[in-house]
C-alpha cells in the first residue's frame, strides 16, 4: 500500500500539471514557499493540514483529493495504522477514511486532538457542511463565535464555509468528521 507522503507527492504533481501551473505559481496562489511545494512533490515534505488545505484551494480541488488512496478493493483501516496529517498550530490530526467518489461530494475523516491550542479552520468551499460525531473526550466544536461543547456520542452539524473550530477539552479526544459539499 502506498504511504501518505508518496500519495501526496504523486497527486500534488498530477493536479498541478493538470492545472497548468508552475511550482512557483502554485506556491504563490497557496501562500506557501516554492521550496515547500518542491519538497512535497518529491515526497520529502511533511505537510500540515493547513498547507494541504491551502494547496487544495489554490488547485481548486478538495483536501481529500491530495491524500486519498484510490482502490476498488474493500478497504480496512485499522485504528493502530492510522497516519493522519497533523495541524501546525494545534495538537490535532486528520485522517481521511473515505474520499467522495466522482459525482458525490462528501469525505469522511477521523480526528485526534489533545487539549491546548484549538484547531481553527478557515472557511472551506461555499456550501460545505460539516458533521461531527464525538467518539471520546470532550471538545468545543462549530462556528468560532458560537462553539458547542460535545461529549462522546454527541452529533453536531454546522457550516464549514465559515470560520470554525475544534478545541479538545480532554486528553484523547477523537471524532468522526464528515465534510459535505452541497
């Protein structure tokens, strides 16, 4: 099975070339350095969630396109084998479990977060709705100006095309996130 860095490198180069962008132009549009784009395309980089979101927006593709493992066989992901993409400013990682297939517009992630720095997310594509089911711990989730404290088993949906937050309040916090574009 292809590892996450290799998958990101292959997909990033493919999407950049399909968009007819140079490494420099993609870096400029994403607001990151040219060296970072080059490292990621060579498989040497270790991107944060924020970097991949910025690249996705600059390329006009969802985050999931950059990290998804395409296969037609049944997919089993053992919890011990999860390889998430870490955030740069919070103890938070997101692991894509299921990317939206062509024609559908939803992605499924498992999140792991620890108390400390909250994960603040910039608005995603217009029409994005996020669904969160808290699995363990406690977290304030939702719009930055009106987050909701969730406990295990709680479900929340909110606009993902506005500033939003995931702020773990207990160690070992985890959740399922479904990102849907309507």
